[in-house]
C-alpha cells in the first residue's frame, strides 16, 4: 500500500543533491537553470524536482522569473546582511547555552582540534588540503553549537541559512590565507566557554561573526 514515504524520500534526496551541487559550484549564484537541467544534475525524477522548487523559492535559494525560468539566488548586499544577522541571533543564544551545558571533554576536544590546526598553519605553507580541513573545522564548531540545542525547528532554519553563508564565503571571501586568524578567533571563543562565562562567550562569537560579515561586505 502506498504510504507516501517514497516521494518524501525522493524530495529529500533532490533537495540534498541540489544544495550539494550549489555548494560545489556546479550551479552558480545568478545562474538560470531549467527543471530538466536539475534532473540531469541530481539524477532524480522530474516529479521530485518539481516538488522541491516551492521549497527552494520559500528559502530564497531559487527564484522563478517569468519568461526566463528559474534563477539561483544572487549574492548581494541584502542577502549578506540578512544571512549574517540571522546567524548572529542564532549563535549568540546557542553559544550562551553551550557554555553552560558542554562537557569538559567536548571543550577539550574543540581546543585540541583548533590548536593542532593552528600549529600546522603556523609551521608550513598553506595547501588546498590544509585549508579545506581548516574550513571543515570552522563550520563544524558553529554547527556543534546549534546541534547541541536539540531543537529541530532551529536546526532546519539554521541549515538553510548555513547554505547561504557558505555561498557568501565562496563568492566574497574564503578561508584561504586566513587559517591562522580564524583559528585564533575560534580559540578565543573556546577560551570564553572554558571559563563558563556565557556573556564572555557571546562577546567572542559576536566579534568573530562580525569580522566575517565585514569581510563579506567588502566590494
């Protein structure tokens, strides 16, 4: 008997595939794309693509332009300001709560991971592999704060905004050449959390996010 589970699975696969290709820059901001082209990209049925279009439009990742087709979101000043404002609101609260709830082992793991990455960046010339690893560490720490909330509504909203933030990173600034300052900013956040002072942690994460916002807004 049909229970609806398969279409839902296909929708989720189509959505995940779309965002994966977007972040891999197979699809570029501002690019026009047809549903048939998305079928080719994702390898999924046209029906699944049609079902995710309203979701992508609602999330601001795609816009349907009459007579022209579907357009991938532009990276403009408005998007940058709104995405970083959303990120700041979410992460300030998340960091404050994480500061009180995180185990000593979890904080030690974060410190060890960042100190090792910083030491590597200080001791050798940057390589694409090292910078990719640093970027992964960067994003993972932010995701850890949100995941620790255990709130599915917040997690889903944050995930959508995270896609936009990563697109902004790709278009406006990357971690390339910035591994050392980023790791030091993260270590300042970790130090604040180790002190179990929520306000100090909020100030540290706010400073870190604001620096990224300012870089993204540079033309």
